[in-house]
C-alpha cells in the first residue's frame, strides 16, 4: 500500500496548482455566451462569480488596482446576470439599452411608448435619454435613397419582412429593435451594409427604444 502514498500527494499538489491556475485565469467573471436563465444555470454561474471574488484578498495584496477592477467587473456581470433572468431595477427605463436582445425585449414588455417623443428623438429635435443626438431622420428622410424611408416602415414590415423566413416568429418590435441594435443582422434591399451606425445600444435608453418603436408603428402609409 505504502508505495501509493507519494503519487497521491503528487496528484493533490498538482490539483492545487491547477486550481490556483484556474482561479488566476478566471479573475474577470463573464456570463457564458450560451447562458439561458434557469435555476440550475443561474446558481452555477453565480457560484463561478463567487469563486472569482474569493481571489479578492489575495489580489488586493498584490495589486489594489487589479482587485478593484475585479470588484467593478463582477458587479457589472452580476447586474447583467440579474437582468438576463428577468429582473428590472426601478430605474431600468433610463438605462442604456445595451445589446442583449432578450434583456431589451423583456424590458420593453414593461414600458409604454410615447410616439411623439419617439418622433422628436428620431428627427433630432430632442436628445436621446443618454443625451446623444441619434439623427435617424438624417438618413431615413433623405431623398437620395441612402436608407429606407421612414414613411411606410410599418407597412414594409407587415407586407414584406414579416413574411421572410429569417423573421419567422418576430414581432414588429423585435424587428425594429434588431434593425436598430444590430443593423447588419439583416440588410434591407437594396441598401448598403455598414452605413447605419452600430452603437445605438449605447446611445438609446430602453425608454427611447419603446418611444421610437411606437413612432415607427404609426408609419403605416400605403406602399407605392
Ligand atoms: C448613417 C445613416 C443612418 C442612420 C443615422 C440611421 N440609419 Fe437606419 N438604416 C440605414 C440604412 C442604410 C439602412 C438599410 C440597410 C440595413 O438594413 O442596415 C437602415 C435600416 C434601418 C431599419 C430597417 C429598415 C426598415 O425601414 O424596415 C430601421 C428600422 C432603421 N434603420 C431605424 C433607424 C433608427 C431608429 C435610427 C436612429 C436611432 C437609424 N435607423 C439611424 C441608415 C441609417
């Protein structure tokens, strides 16, 4: 029996080194890309974050800056985790929309859109909730035909896009949100890719999105 004693210590030592290495590697907690909220997954990911936070003391002794960055990033990741699982904080309407479709659509369920404010933001008469000029109309009202005209946006959805395979199961709101947050996910014919800015997730709040969707819903003019 005795000859197995040392290999076991060796294995334990290697395991400890391995765990230490993994801990050092997972210093910045992130939510896995394929995360879908369920009780089991939530508990699993939360535990991962906790493990990352457990390295705080040690990191702080080595480098306070790194350790504080860990606290900050973990805080953000925790917030994102709660949002992904359906939590809406009291101030959610005024948060930047971000780029997570599920979080955005969940928040929009709880928001009432104001078409007048939506139109004002769209036409650059009012700043967005993040105090940015988004100037949608600058492209979407131009006669040069660089972007689809605002007029008839809802009708084009109803008569054309809704029937296209890639939008199966989409609502109008989903189509509009995706068009705004991920302009290159689908390129409306015959317009060019890469023209519409890709940073609206930072420049529009969830309330702005709700308002713009409600405004575009009113664009139900007949198509030529
Ligand atoms: C710099 C020009 C530009 C700006 C600014 C811009 N867009 Fe666009 N947009 C485009 C182009 C070009 C397309 C067509 C190509 C595509 O689908 O990405 C498009 C497509 C769209 C579509 C899908 C087509 C449709 O009509 O069904 C929507 C919706 C849309 N934009 C909304 C907006 C909103 C809302 C804003 C402001 C927050 C905005 N755009 C700002 C250029 C622009």
